[in-house]
């Protein structure tokens, strides 16, 4: 079967229009692989032996920085004694902090999930020394 040149041209033109209408976006938007991490990925706090409570930190530290992934990012804690501020970070490179309320845990975790449902876990330990 022989296809005429005008018909071939019409098929190519329709293909170009279809592909162009698909839109753009980077790999993060398309769900492609991107590195996603949080720095630091581990934090350990130890109160002095004989302390009545574990370390309390109401100053807004320690700070964590989100790298990669696709914002916004939701931050949740496995322990009520560790409160993230803010609970949603808008873009990579931004920071969040945790407030330690004096509750002891060894370990607990922060789960940071990006808008593509990729997640990173940060391990936090807050204990009394021996």
C-alpha cells in the first residue's frame, strides 16, 4: 500500500501537535528519579545522667534542610515530644526545625514526604545519659 505525500505530511503535523500539547515539566513533576534527602539525617541528644527529663529545646533548633524531591513537603513526627516547625515546607533548600518538649525517646523519627509521595526518614534520639 502506497501512502501519498500529503497524507504523510498530515500525519506528521498531527503527531507534532499531539506531542506539543502534552506539556512540559521537569523530572520532579513527571515523577522521574530525583535525589531526595534531609540534612542532617540523624540527631542524638543526651541529657546528663540523673536528669529528671530529657533535653528540652524551645529555641527553634535544631535545623534541618530539605534537598531534592518536589515541594511542598509534609513533616510528621512519630513522637508527640518532637514537634516540627513548620509542618509543611514549600520548596527544596528550605529549612524546618524541631522543638523537643522534654519527653524521652530513643529513637523516634521524622517522616518528610514530598508531593510525589517520596519520603525520607530522619532518626532522632533524646535520652538521659547513664
